[in-house]
């Protein structure tokens, strides 16, 4: 899969907030509902969402989700441009002619539940790399590069099998630009979230069961910071010119939004 599209943007939000958005999929039917035809979007919003599988291994994690039907059962579910080009957010409808991407050929780690409605798996590699596999036979990656406590560089790369004709090329380009629109919608809400966090008016954020990967991410980040602080204390050194503190001191002062 060497056909490559890439995006890079400066996001006014903490790097973990952006990862938070991609470790759960239940937001999609609501946040992205205008990307589907009105009647279909309303059906999805009422139906609700639950992922197919979750997994945590050490510092890393994954979530498996339904969706990505290619082609859709009813063409009226999608917009005219998608019907014409046989593509959309979930990628080109026509699977490439390569080995290893059919449902029965997938390795055990992909669609671990072997669900018939499977659409995508998202693997989070701590600290800042995401790998997504899509049922139609393509994948994408995310990188998050912190530049400040409230800002990071977001990089997205999409990979397809090289197109054999103009139709396939346009299908891939539609998938790429549709992805960009979804990313804009995600970034908009997360920059607003960062603004709210900066006010410190609300400091506690309850998380539901579907957000287990969010809890895991923030726990892992805090453990890394705690180990770093402990190593400084053990060596009698301090960062940023401040005096080293003893183990356990000021533990109540963790800033969960600013790790």
C-alpha cells in the first residue's frame, strides 16, 4: 500500500485530548452526523453505539468497531458523490486485489471478535502513535507531537494500494478529503475543550465504560511522569532549576490536564 496522502496541522489542544477523541467511536454518529444523508444520520443517532472489542497490553491499547460497510446496503444512505465514486470516509468500496485483506484472511489481532459487522480497528501505541485498519483494505496513521501544554502538531497519513485507473484514483482522493473534513470536526470540539480546561472551572471528568482506553492513556502518562520525578529525586537533581522534592511530596498537585 504505497499510494500515500498526508495532512499536517497545528492543533490548539493538548496532545492527549486529541488521542482521547480517537480511542472511542461513540461520538461519531452525533458529531459527524451531517456527513450522512439526513434520514440515515437520524437513525444512527437513535440507535446508539457500542464498540465490538477492547484490549490493553502494557502501555498500549486497541478498540475494534463496526462500520465501514462497502458498499452500503442502501445507496440512499450515502451522498451522491459517494454513490458516483464508490467511496467515502470508510475508504473505497471496492477492495483491492491483494492477499490478506478478506475477512477470513485477517490475522488474529485484526477484528479479534471476528464480527461480521466489523469495520475498523484502532491501535494506540503509547505515547503518540495511532494505527487504524479499515475493512475495505487500506490503513492510516496518526502522530501527535506536543509543542506546548495546550498545543500540538497532528500528522495523519493514509495508505492505499496504487490505483489501476482513474476511477480508483478518484475513489481514493474522495476518501482522503472526506477524512480531512472529519478531522476538522474533531479538532474544532477539542480546541473548545482545551479552552474550557484552561479556565479550571471544571476539573473532574467522569468517564464511561466505553472510555476505558482514555482512562488507560491518562493513567499511563501519569505513571511515566511519576517515574521521571522519582528518578530526579533519587539522583538529587531537579528540572527547570527548581529544588528537588522527596518522593510522595506534592502528590496532590497533579494537573491531570497538563501532563
